[in-house]
């Protein structure tokens, strides 16, 4: 899928800093593989009723344009 689709598909509240950097600085390429790994527990005191214990992700790209500045 086109890298530019990440802004629409990547939830804004998930990995906020990473999402901001990727969506602001990468363009023109394609995502060839993406994955996410979560671990969560039911917690009535937590926002939304769930506590996230782990959230990790990875994305493989091809033919990117990267804005370093």
C-alpha cells in the first residue's frame, strides 16, 4: 500500500510520536509489510476499561522519500 495511506489507517492514539514522525517525514514509497503486537489486561479503572502492557510494531518500506530536516 502507499506510504501516504498510513496517516488514514494508523490510529492517532497508537504510538503517537512514531506515527507523527512517520507520517510527517516519509512519502512516495510503499509499505510492504506491517505488524503490531499487543498485550492488554481488563482493568475497570483504566481509560476504556483496558490497560495496555505492551504495544510494539514494525513496518517494512520500499522506495521511500525521507525528509530528514
